[in-house]
C-alpha cells in the first residue's frame, strides 16, 4: 500500500461510511417513493397520493411535467435511485475499511455539486412555478444537502484535488 492510499484510508473512517449510508438510504427511500407515486399516477390519473397532504404539501401536480423528466425522458426519481444506490455502495466500501480511488473521490465531489444544482433548480421550480412542496422531494434535497459538505471534506481531506492540506 502506498503512502497516498494509506493517507486516504486513514482519513475516511468507517463512521464516515455509516453517515454516508444513512444519507444514501434516506435519499434512496424518497426516490423510490417518488417513482412509485409517479407510476401510481400514470396508472390512475385520479389517484390520491400519500405525498398529497394539503394544498401546499403535494407532489401529484409536478410528477408528470417535463421538469420531472430532465435527462433523456427518464424520471428524475430514477436518477435519484441510481445516484443514491451508487452512494450506498461507496458507503459499504468505507464501512468495511476499504479505500476509495482518487477518481471516485473526485466524482463524489462533482456528483455532490451537480446534486446541489438540481436542489436549487427544483426548489426554485417548486416555489415559483408549482407553488407546492413535495415531501419526498424535500427528503431528497435534505439528503443531497447533507452529503455535499461531506463529499467536499472527503475530496479535500484526502487530497483528491491535489496536495493534502494539513
């Protein structure tokens, strides 16, 4: 094991992996619920969804819009399922004291940054365009916002973007 690998292994502890696993599970749960809600709405347009709590807290109006299918026509919730599943796999590696290659650490930071852009964009849409907030979307946002500083810390603390600063 090289000195650089040992440095990154020592810095990212299994407890960091546990925190990432919790964040990933929250995001994955909410993403699965969003996809299930969309499928239910597609099969029955008059369905009453669990996430439709009141006129302010509701998601059925937004689930079938073009904004909810930004990449290649896939539901945004599917992108969340993919992203949070990968994050859960990375958490498992960390929980079992594995080390992350530099490219994975860089991708964690880039993914967190892209996730933050999504959160800001969808928060803006929810407030200004739809005038409603979706509880499952807010769960995904919370998971993304919790993960972003952690990803930045992993990237900076392990020297993913150059020399490690002490």
